[in-house]
């Protein structure tokens, strides 16, 4: 006789809650973006806390937590944003393995810091694998649960979990905090703006625009950029911020019209005709996923050596997280 | 008569009217019924209505039109 299926039911979806894993690399050249968690490190930590593989699918809840009824016993961990989890209305610690009994309801208090909570459930969310990933790419209606953000009444199947110690948590020192500085490599099109404009871009305080989402994080509040005069090349639009269409790297910073920088993130388009002043380094992309609207940030110049050193630091921190939760 | 402060569920930009120039959804001392729209919050290219979950009289706003708001920030006082 078959075992009864383990499921969870979405009672309230929150603002936009999606199934995410570590993403779908390998298809960006075809226009299919990476997708996956905006803050991958917090998803990895949540998965390890509940005994899952690092890349198991969990839920990403932005700004407002969902309400979820469990139809099976499970272990749950909530990491990333400071958005206190509650079981049957009783507040629980974040970054901690929580035992949930069948019939219990997981809900959330108000967001206190950060932007996105990663919710891991033992066994992982068992939606179909599409192009190697369970991540939701809502703009392309691909992956996740029916290619979209969750709705009230959705039922999600869980994979088979492994037993794990209840109450274990990730030490506070290993919980990465949002920092208001995004390090970036200038290029490949920074020659389009004047040297003074570039310096002012780094000096100016920018604020996260409320439009910022999984596709791109928009910022405003700094000075408009001054462009170097030119004859538009064949194939480029007439606006000084236009280029002949080019590939857009993940993390690249385009500034349409020279006014509001947009950092392309996990659900980004892969190419187009806007110049890019630089690219945010891989180590700081997770931080962007935890930025709230109106939060002030600075862009800081680094070089390839600085980017690689930051990548090593990230790898070392992840190794310590794995050790702590082994 | 108990006075209750209603908090914002999400961060974003708060609007008191549907469009610039429109009358506000609610003015001070207006009655509020469950499900009434009290304001809009813009975030991630979406305008989310702030719907009243309790009925009463709106005694005053803590935020202005187009204010940047944080989740949990007081929005308005309701007398039940």
C-alpha cells in the first residue's frame, strides 16, 4: 500500500511567495534566466537546518509571510529576513529547526529587517524539475508550482525528509547581515559616461526604488549621469544610454536614460540596448535580495582581485555554515 | 471606545488616493467597514490595497500621502 502523500497547503500566499532552489544555470544565452533564491546563502542554511540537500526547493517569501497548513509532520526552518515565524500563532526563533506536527499552521509576524524569508521544509518542495531546476520563473511561467507565485488553496507535495535534531540553530555569527554597500566592477560600457559622472555615481547615496523585484533592483536618488558625446553607432538607439544590443550579465548595472540604475537579478532579461556602468560582484548579489524599498545604499568600486577575494570569503563562510550544521 | 493603531503589513510607498487629484479613500472621522480600502501601498510594481480588517471610525493617519513606509509601521488609528 502506498504511503499517504505529505503535503502543505497555502492558506494565505503573502505578497509573492515562490518555490525556489539554487537556480537554473545554463540557459541564459537562450533568454532563460538563472532564477532561484535571491539570497542563496540563506536558502542553503535553511535547507541544512532541516536536513535537506543544499539545493532542495524551498519557499521564498518577500516582505509578507504566507500562512501554511501542514498535512504531515515535518521540520521547518526560516532564515534570511527577520520575519518571525509562528506555529499556531506562537512566535518561534528564526534560523532554527522547528518541529511541526500535522495540522499545525505556520504563519509570520511583520518583517523587521531584510526583505526575503527562506522557508525550508524537510524533504523539500517536490514540484516538477524543469530544465534542471524547481525554481519559479514567473515572468516566463516556468518551473515552480505551475510557473507562478503561490495562491491560497495551493497544495504542495513534500519530498521524503531525513531525521534531524529539533531546535538546532545556526550561530548568530554565521547569519549574514544586510550591508548597505554593493561592490562592483566598472565596465564594460563605463566609457560612455564622463569620469566625473562615474565618481559621483560612487559618492552618491542611492535608495532602493519600490519597483525593485526579482528581475531587477532599481535605485534612485543619485545624480543623473553625464554621457560622453558621440554619434550613435549603427544599431544603437538615439538616447545616449543606448548601445548596440549586447548581453546583460547577471549583476550588471544598466542606467536607462542615465537616471536610475537597475541591477539585474535572478529573473533578469539576458540582453538589450542599455549601456552598463558595471557589474555587482557575485559575493554581494545575495545582499541585494535582502534590501527593502527606500533603503539607502552605496555602490563601491572594486577590481577583479577584490571580487575574487570576496568570493573566497563567501565560500569560507559557507564552509563554516556546513560545518556548524553537519 | 477603544483606540487601535493599524500597522502596515508590507513596506513600500503609501498612497491615500487611487490617483493623484482623486479624493482620498478615507478622511479623518470617516466610518470604516470591514473590507474598505483605506490606502494603497506600492511595491514591486504592484499596488496592494490596505483593506480594513476591523470596523470603526478612522481617527487619524500616522503617514502622509507618498510616504515611504516600513512593514509594521503605524498607518492609522481606528476607534472601534
